[in-house]
């Protein structure tokens, strides 16, 4: 295994059988890494969400989309 499992997408960890790894998997890893850099945890909970200032809410919402469990619920690439 290469990389850090905490930041690997579910399809790469074998949690979603039949789903292949693709650009959406990189989006997941980016989102987890960015959230960890911002909050110190790769998947913030409700308490952290409530403390996000309105000005940062669009970025936070996008990052939450990036770390959706299902690959089809995430942005499919970086465009």
C-alpha cells in the first residue's frame, strides 16, 4: 500500500466492491488532505461545521462534496 490509508478513498481501500479508482479518487484524497490541513482532522464533524464562518462556507461545502463516500456523489475531476 502506497500513501496514507486515512486519506485513501473507499474504492481504493476495498470498501466499495466493483468501483474502480479514477480521477474522483484523487478528488477524495485532496479533500481529506485539505480538511486535515484546515481543521486537523480529515473529516470534520458537526461541531466543526457549525464553526465555519459564512465567508468560508462555499469552500467548506465543496470540500465536503469531495469526501463523499460514494464516488458518484463527488466531483468527478478537478475542473
